[in-house]
């Protein structure tokens, strides 16, 4: 019986596969097998942070992204709008 590398392939089959780095360069992504869920989360967040940096996007700040929106019924909306004031323009004009 052949020695197993993963769940479905043996060492001889694995030797024929292209290195992960070569695949990652060609396809722009890769597949990793990380058994620990905390390590998966850490690797995923590190990858997202790197991509944000590469794209020159601002850093993630907790509480500034994905804020939950509150849906208002009509009564609550009217109450909110009653306290609002029309824009007075620059200098109150």
C-alpha cells in the first residue's frame, strides 16, 4: 500500500503536482490545509490585511466597518424627523 500524504493522494501522486507557490502565482490564489480553527482565522485576517495594504485601502478599524443599521417604523421615523432641522446653509444664510 502506498504511503498517504493527504486523504486521497499518495506520495507518488503528490510528487507530480505543481508546487503550491507556482499555482498561487498563476491563479492569484492558493489552498492551504490548516487544521486549527484559530490558525485559520489568523491566516485569513492576515491575508485580508495584506490585500488591503496592496490595494492602498485604509486599515480595518473595529466599529467603523459593518455597523448594523436599525430599521425604523413610520412612527419612529416621524419622531426622528420632527427633531431634525433644515440645513441653514453656510453662516446661517
